[in-house]
C-alpha cells in the first residue's frame, strides 16, 4: 500500500493539531514541496539529506557497465548515472527488525 501525498498531508495536519501545534493543510503542503526543492539542490551539490527518525538520502554514482538487452539478448553498454540511496537510521532498523 502506498501513502498518497494528500493522506500524508492530512495525517501530519491531524497529528500536529493533536499535539497542540495547529497548522493548515496548505502550510504542510508548502513545507513538503519546499523540502523537495531543498533536497534537489543539496543532491546537486553532493550533500546528504537527513530524514529525522528515518535515515538519510545520499547521492551516489553507478559506474558504467555492460549488460544484455532483455528483449533481444544482445550485449549493450549501460552508461554511468547518478542516483539517490536511502540509508536507514538504526532506530528505524530496530523497529522493523526487533
């Protein structure tokens, strides 16, 4: 099951209201959108992006390699590329694997 952006916004809004920090859904949506923009800039500069309580997102490089075209079976070169890796926090790992 996937949590949609709307469900995420609704849940954050409800939980903050329950703890005495009322905030509107529009404000939560703006924060999430801005987080994406800030994270993109950080990745482009080679920085990690922390996700408190979850872990961190780290930019990484995948080297060029040779592989096979799954449709034809012919060899092909797969170019190098940049990607994002998630490194989970110890607390999250302990929760998932008690």
